[in-house]
């Protein structure tokens, strides 16, 4: 006898659902099933197949909007007899609300509340689900718009920093518009505040324990965003003692007249502020003449998201040529003025000669010299001239000497107390990438991102990162973070922003920098055939644009329909084989994939900094019609989205001849014996860069390479068990070593352990007597 087997243990669903699917696959219709149930007399199951007498098809959706805008709530139902509607606000009927759509034009603050619709059909009635309407009171300046595109969240009210005394009311407000209505969760110092799930956070009697940094998480079913982080300073009331005779509160100070009485104030430490915060993050991976890297992409992406939470204006760039790097730094410098916190992060190949660090562009020749690279100390000198409040350099690169470079740029730096250097490795040492099966952080950023949001002095943060990384067995004794600092004040990346009296030109540059984050608006395209397509955009980096397309409407007589993009400028890096793919990963979008809408075709457009004209491309719709024997028909539209993201800054322009970043050429000091960068003979298999006094070619492979493998546990980037692989089984790929490369891994290794270099010796190197010449 043939056995009947139901796949009840598969993941598709319950046994009942599996049975229904099998019946459907064998041609059984609901009519056949109803006849069978009628025959066997199963009235209960038969009742489930009958349509209800009244059914609500469209439920009203909660929404948050601004006072003065138009409100529309919709409820549509079908029944066996004509359908009637009545809207209610809480328990009260809304006057004259007898249609499926409840419209308020305009909506007012008093209209906020909960709404429900009662639907009647004959003797039957049903209630819709509740819909909450949140009306925000926002004052808009001329020309400003807060319309939410396609219901997406849009933040319209930011919380403000507060300075209070103990006992005063602490009140913070945040607001967003969108459909469905946003959810809120307040955080203090990175920890959720219990029961703080409304737009307004109010503490009637504040205590000193409420002091800290606050921000609000705003989310919906598909999106999540953060408000600005603000400082709440709660001070004790100042006591004043007059010659030991009496005490009075701070409020009484102004009532006290002159005289010879002495005042002893319990002073409160002064809060440090930044007039602005700007960051430039550069990661070079795809070198033309040197080994490829992998981890800089992940590190730049993660640091970008963290720094934006600290209210930094961040521009993140991948794979820059020499002129593009110089122009990016020039734009970065234009944003700096008195009191600004400036942060520069670089991940890629690098080297160091005579105390000067050099970042290597992707188009650097082999071998490269200082004329082909950017000198970090030259950038620092220009930052000092801006009287910045804090200068932070995080350099994730090698620091070996380069014997192919016989120049020694002399940058005379001023003695200022606001400089912090975080080197991924020690002087005359190499940095390595961490190998794993996927995209992971380098060791430096892997530990840095766990500490970056700490409300501590920046040097304390780096010290803790050094301690954390020092416990990482994979790189003990091979790579250590070096921290150099002249910081005399307790400045932190978490310090609040208090705009100063900056020049109008600086403010204009700041607005221009902010525009590099602006995406083109999503759009719906209508074609003559009746099809409608959605065209959306997302930014993976400031120079990497993601375009996604989807069909939102297809004519009934069209059997298939698909839309794709094509005809991009040759200036851009777009691989035709990776365009219009069904998953983000297929087109190279690994980091942003979870934030993109599903069921689309995706295209990754990189190297936007090379775009010379406005970005124009073609959208092609391909459809087949049943009446035409499925013959394929094409329609096209030309789309112009201007200059998106970093393309606005025209980094492809020629570098200015008088740029102070041009590196000078000077005779090499005979007292040093630097190490070389890889010559042509080392192009395929890079070894340890050798010192002139040693022959490293005789070293064993174990001495040449470091290849670290990490087994991931839990979330990506998590630290699992690690071990050293046999060299014969490893893939060798240089890490952040501009003078050559070392590790073959997808993520780089950077271990921070503070060194004991003499600060005076460092200062002597900085303030040398060589002359700086134009290249």
C-alpha cells in the first residue's frame, strides 16, 4: 500500500498549512474543498471558508504630523449590504464623519488623540483598529518643509542642552513625523531610561544623579534614527559664606550689598564646549600598484555611524587618489575655526620618516615617495593655524621607514595643548589586517568602537582601548597602539557644541559640508504602458551611492515587468556585471544591506568624487504582454539627479599649486637608516620591509608574515577564539603597510598599547630647522 507522507516538520508552517499547500499544488480549489467539507458534514471548517458578512479591508494607520498640515485617516470595508461609516475620537463622535476617509485640513494641536471607525452593514457592525494622531507644534522658517516622504520618519524637533540646579524641572523634547507613528526611547549616557517612552522626558525634581548626556531613539517598524545628543548639567545650589557669619543661597547673592565681606563660592568645574565638530574619514582599499586591503571599508563605515551619534559632521570616503585626498583635506580644513573639534581618521597603506607620517593614495606608484603621499604633520600645522579646540588623528597604517623616499619635509609646529595622535602601531613597526571569512573590523576599530561613545577625556578613551586590545592574544608582541598627546584640558569627543562667533564664510563651508550627506529624493516614474516604478537612493559612504528600483504598479494585461538602470558616466566605478542585482550583496553592498527595502534591484555606484558633470542615467522598463505572445517591449526614461553626496565638492579638480599640503623634497639625513617600500620585485608576494643593515630574505616564513584567523561568535565583529595558522596554509596579503604589506586578511590588526616615547624628543622632531619647500 502506498504511504501518504505529510512534511509536517518543515519550516514552511503548521501541518494544516502544509496540507492546504499540497492540495493547492494538486489543483484543488477552495470551491472543491468547500464541496468536500459539505459532503463530509464538517460545518465548522466550512464556516471558515465562507466570507464574513462585513470585512474591513483597509485599517486606519497612526500618524505623527505637524500642526497646520492635512490629516487623512482611511477605513474601507466591504459587506453584503451597503456600508456606513462613523468616526470617533476616543468615545465622542466626530461631527459629519460619515465617509471612509476622515480629513482634517488643516489639523490643529487639539486634534491629537485616538481615533476609531465604526462600520455598519445591515445588522452587522465592526470597529476598526485604533489610530493615534500625534500633532507636533513646530515653527517653520521661510522655505522650510517637513513633509515626510512616503511616510518615512523625519526628525523635526531636537532636544536642547540644559543647565539646571538641583530641584528644578528637567524637560527634554524630541519629535518626528511619519506613518506609522514613531516610537520613542530616551537614553542617558548610552543606557535606556526606564519608562521614558514618550516624546517628552520630564523629571519634576531633578537630582545630581540625572546629570549626563541624553539622546532619544526614534523608531518605526522599518526605520530607526537618533536625535542629537545633548548635555544636561545639574549643579548644586551655590552656598555663600560671609565672614563665617551667615549662609545664603545663590538667589540671595544679588541682594547682598557692598562692604568688606569676603565671599567663598563652592565653584563648579567649567563645562568645555566645541564650537563645532567635523570629521574626515578616509579608507583606501583598491590600490592600483600595491596589495589590496579589506578592513578599511568596515572601519570607516562603523566610525562614521558612531561619530554622527556624537554630533560630528562626518564625510566618509573610500579609495582616493592623491589629488582627491588633497582636495578632501582642503575642504576639511575650510570647516575649521576657533574652538572646533577636528578629527581625521585614515586607514590604508602608510609609512613614517623622521617623525612625519605619510598616507598613501590608491594611485601611488611602486615604489612611492613623499611627493606621492600626504604628510599628516602638514595637515596638523594648518589645523593649528585655525585655533581649533581639539585636533585628533587616528592613523590605522604602518609606520616603517621608506628607503625609497630620500626627502624629509620640515614642518615647524607650534606648541599647542590640543593635539592627540592615536597610532595603530608603534614607530618603525607594521600593522596587520585580521583575516576572517567575511567583512570584519580591524582590531583597532573593533575595540575603539566599544569605547568611542564614553564620556571621558579622549586620551582616557584611547588608554582604555589600548588596555582592551592588549589582551588580544593574536597580536601580542607584534603590534601595539601608540598614543601621543599634548592635551592639557579634559576635552572629550562627547563635549557639547556651543556655536561661537564664527565668520559667515566658515558657516557657509559648514553648510556645504553638510550637503555632502543629502541624498536625492526618491521618485515614482510613470510609463506610457501604465506601469509605475519606484526609484530610491541610499548612501553607503559619502562617495558611494546605492540605487534601488522596484515595480509598484503593473498593468493587468502585462504578464511580466522589470525595471533596471543603465548608461552611467564612465567617470564612475560601476561594474555592469554587478548592476541591477536581486540582492544587495550581489552588487557589493555588504554593510548597508539590512537597511535597504526588500524585493528590489540594486546597483552600487562608487567613486562619486570623480563625477565631473551632473549624474545622468537611464531607467529602462522591460515588459511582456500576453496578447503579444509574451514579446518583450522596452520603455526608457533619462534621469538627472544632479551631483549627489560628495560630488558637490568637486574633489576631481586639479590640486591648487599653492596648496600647503604639497610635500617638499629634501636630501635624506645620513644619520638615519630607513626601511624601504616594496619595489617591483616584491609586487606579487610582499615580505617584511627590510632595513638596509639586515637581510630579511633569510628569515623563515613565520618571521615574514602574520596571518590571524578569528572565529566569529554571535554578532559580526564579535571576538571568538583565535589561533595562528600554519604559514603554508595561509593567504598573505599586506596590511596597513605603506612601505610594503604584510597580512593577507580581510580585516586589519591594530593593537593599542601606550608607548613610553619621550615627549620632549617628539617635540624636537616636530620643531626641526629644515625648510619647507613647495613641491
